[in-house]
C-alpha cells in the first residue's frame, strides 16, 4: 500500500473556535483552563477527522495558539530578555512575544509594557509568522516539550502521528538579530542549536515517534552559500545523534532545484517536495535521491481551494512509483493545509455548481486518500468518476468561460497600456487644471469606520433598512468626511469609503467571475483570520462599482475629489486565484475590468483617481530570475491597462504599503502620484532611493496603526528630514495608509497638524 500523508491541518476550528477563545482569554473573560480545553478539542477533532478519512501519516504539533515558529522560539528558549523579566506563564510569554502586552499593575501582578516581535509574511502565502529574534545572550535549551506532549496526546486517542517542527536551518535563517546584537548572523548559531534539536528528537523517539517531519521551506529561496552549506552540517549532526527517529525533510511553495546540491545525499529517510507548485523539478529531485530514500509527493494543493484533478494526480504519482517503487513513495498534500478553509460542507449559500469544484481542508483529506488508494490498485472507480465529472463541469462551465473577456485579453496591445503622453507633459496639464500648491495634502482613502457605519451596513445586509435608507445614510457619512476635509484645508479630498466592508471584497462582490464563502476563514496571523474571495471564472465588470459614491462626493465640493479603487494585483493576491489559467491572465482581466471603472469615473467628472496596490510587493516571486521579472512586467501592465484610458489632465494616484518597497518596482506603473507607507523608515539611503523616482510621491508621514497623535512640530521635523534628500517639488503630504481603523478624534487632530505643517513649508519654499 502506498501511504497517504497530510503535512498539517488548520488549527482555527471549523467555526473559528480558537479565535473566540483566545480573544476571550486576552480580554480576561475566560481563564487558561478554558483556553487549553478548546485547544485540546481542536487538536483531537483534527486527528480524529484525519484518522476517519483514512490518512496514514497524520501530523502532530501542527497546532499552535499563535504561530508555529513562535512556538519553537519559546520551546528553544529564544526569548529576548524584555519578555522573560516579567516572569509570565509560558502561554502569556508566547502571546506577549506575538502581540505585545500592556498591563497595569494589580494586587497580584506586576505592570507589563512590552511590544511584539516582528511579524513577517510566511513565504508567498497570506500567513504571517513571528520572527525568531536572537542576541548574543540567547541560550538555546529545551523549555518545555510541546511536540512531545501533543504526540502523546494523540497516541492516547490511539492515533499514531508524525510530529512536525521547522528545521534548524530554516528556523535560523528566517530569524534576525535583536537590536542589541546587530552584528550577529543567525545562521552562525547553528552549532549551538543543533544539540537542542537532537535532544528534542530523542525525546520524541523515546515517546514512541518513529518519524518526524522537519520543515525546511527555505529550500525554495535564493540562499547565501553559508546557508546552503548549513544543511549538510545540520543533518549529518542530527543523523549521528543518539535515538533519533526517521527524518522527513519537507519543503514547499516552490522549486528546490537551485539548492538541490546542498541536500543531495543527506542522511535522511525521506524528502517531501511540492509538485503542485513545481512539477518541473520531478526528474532532477528523483535523480538526486539515494537508493533508500523515500519521496513524499506533494500533489494535493495546500494553498488553494480547488478540487484536485484525480487523473492528473494519479498519473503524476504513478510516474514516481515507476521510478522508485511503491515502498519509496508517499502521496501527500503539497504543504500544510493551514492555508485552506476548514470544511466545505459548512458552506450553505454557495452556488451548487461552483461548490462542486471546491475542496477545503477536510475534503482534501479524502483526496489524498483516494489518490493513494488509486495508485495502490484499490478500487476507487466511483470516486474517480465523480471527480472527473466535477473537473469537466468546471472546464466547460459558462461561469468559468466568457468568450468576450478572453477575446479582449487577446487583443491587448501596447497602446492599451500607455498613457497618451509621458509624465512631464501630463504634469504640466495637471498643474494647470488643479492648480495645487506645493506640498499638496491628501489622505489614502478611508476615514474611520465607526460603529454607526457597521450597524447600518449590517441592518442593510439583513434587510432591516431599505436601499434608499442605506443610501441616505452613506451620503450623510460622505458629506461629513468632505466637510471635515474642507474645514482643515486638505487639498485633494476623498469620500472616505464608508460603503466598503473590505477593499477587495467590495469590488469582488460586484465583479463577474468571483464567488464568496460564508465560513471560509483562513488564519492570517494570531487571531486574525481572513475570508478570501475566490476567482472562479473570467472576470468582467457588469456595472459601475464606485461611481455613484465618488460622483456624489465630487458634487458637494469645489475641491478635487479622488476616486478610489483597488488594483488588479491586490484583488488577485487577496483572493484564492484560479489554477486553470495563469495569474497573469487573471491580472490582465482585472486590469480590463478596472479600466472600465476608471474611464467611467473620469467621464462622470472624477478626475483624480487612485488605484491602490498595497499587495504588489508581496506578489513578488520568491526567487529572482525569469519568474520575478515576468511578474513585475504583468503587474505593471495590468495596472497601466486599468489607468491608461484617461486624459492627460486626469491625475492617476496609487498607494503601496505593508512591505519595504523598491522604487524600481513601481516606476513601470507610471502613476502620476504615489503614496507609500514610510513613517517608520529612518534610513537616509532608503529615502534617497525614492528621490530618483521620476513622478510625484507622498512618503507617508505618520503611522495609522497607532492612536498616537503627532504634533505639528513633529510633522515639521519629519518633513524637514525627508527634504534633506527628497525634492520639494515632488513632495506630497499624506499619512501612511487609510484611516479606517482609527477614531475620529485622533484623525481630526493628526490631520490638522499635518496640514498645518505643510502650510509652514509652503511659506518657506
Ligand atoms: N484606500 C484604502 C484605504 O484607505 C487603502 C488601504 C490599504 O492600502 N491597505 O483604506
Ligand atoms: Zn495602505
């Protein structure tokens, strides 16, 4: 029998039980007992579910109360001193490291005030991990035994599991030096950390574990030589340690071939590779295995919600069997299923035709098992034919295919993605038209999403108020925002986005080609979960999406009103994409749909239009090379398709945030004005890089994540700092990002100070 294996299961619970209990714990509504009870229930449910589905190799230690990388930092005692000094319980230390902790002193507890560790995107997924943070004083040692406890917990249920931990090379490489030890290179800690790994592995072995999954996902990145060499050191050390279970080294989310030389011949029992993302690595990785090594074939997609095509999956695994023999092949999910929603059967509102194409984590368990059975020669004819019918239905459906859209994509040419004139000529035309002062002031789009707004939106969704009533309400909110901006003297106004639940969902719901779940939550970080829309078919715009609100806003002011849209890459990145056409095609379709919207806005008299692309950086392929340059090309092209149909006098803005931006990546978008998150950037060299940016730019002046109100003097000082290296005539004045999560009081005070500071500089220049 060929074995089936699941690399990890979502840990949030089918109905977000983990979020509910952790948030209740944080707010003091429930105690540790309740928190741990819910955690245990989720783990047990997950194991039982997998067992019942017939999965042979089930993971343990895939559960976490916050993040699996953070768990490891706690376990290995990589805890900066600022967290240990409060002598908190382990779970509270974990949360303090993950999200910071601010607590007043009580009779029984000391006051605590500590910020969180850095949080970073987990490769190219929408999951974020807490960055291991090392200093010269870090002393690795086993601090508890979570993986052993969870292994034993499953065993008690009669379920044998394969514990999973992030491997030593990835763990160190994904970490960083703490501010007191900036000269420390994390990978140099390898020799110190290996004995602790060995100790953990021996403990797992003593508890009964026969094999352990060690994740080394960094194998899909461009790695410095020192890091490549670390694999040999690490795995030879571990293989020679005493009482070690069989090691399964797993990588996912890409192609390992550029690092294959560093893992070839390592003394490990099995390698797991992701053949959903990189089937083209097959021949080379197979050739690199030693004669005993087993290959775990990641063939059921852990990153998306589409049903696997069984005939393709079976054929792929059969290829592996032909090369290696049945005993040396395992059928597996491509990665942990953490990145998929829990259970499709909880979707009651999804169109049944579309639902038949989906597979969430629970359904993927069956998929792995069916493929393993099929290649073992068991009779799964029924399952195969049901699957074939679903695949065929999706391929041929009118929902998937829209000939008109496909034709439009094919006819895209240079002209469609270039503005009528180059920037200098547009700038002159726009200067004349808008007559903006030096240091023009604006905001990024959203204003506080108050309770009142949420209540009214809810009432409208539930049918408790009519569309007219809701409309009147939205108009009154827009008017409030417009009057406020006029009052404090902003130059380019926005309507405040009160009608939007979310910057992607709002547009997705109005575009053809999207589907939505009611319970398809996926962990983004800690207790933050997202419910991504799904691109199910060719995308088009049946009707205007934002024109009504923007036109109303423009009608009540003489100042320039900025229309506000979400860009193609951001819509795509924050959705589950199709896997039957390329992301490029999907981005271009979104670009075309948005082009219609941009043109309609212009025709209706909205002549400043911002197309937000906060996700443009996170879409960047993990490795440099062809794929990355292709991405940058189509990302820019789809943006330009959306924004190039307008007159020279129409001013196109864009906005970026969430990650360090390379100004070179955004040049090709050719937006007239961009605004970027910048308030935490102090490095003058980094600021300097932006001075070469040819068009105009607003380097975000204050952090919108914090309730803190910067004074006028602070704004003046900050602008002064930037002006040392950045030219005044390209300088826009704006916050870091939208203001939706802030309160009105802070917004009023911060923006007033910001505008006053801009006026001060206008007098000087
Ligand atoms: N226009 C959006 C807003 O202001 C942009 C949000 C974002 O970049 N994340 O809310
Ligand atoms: Zn932003």
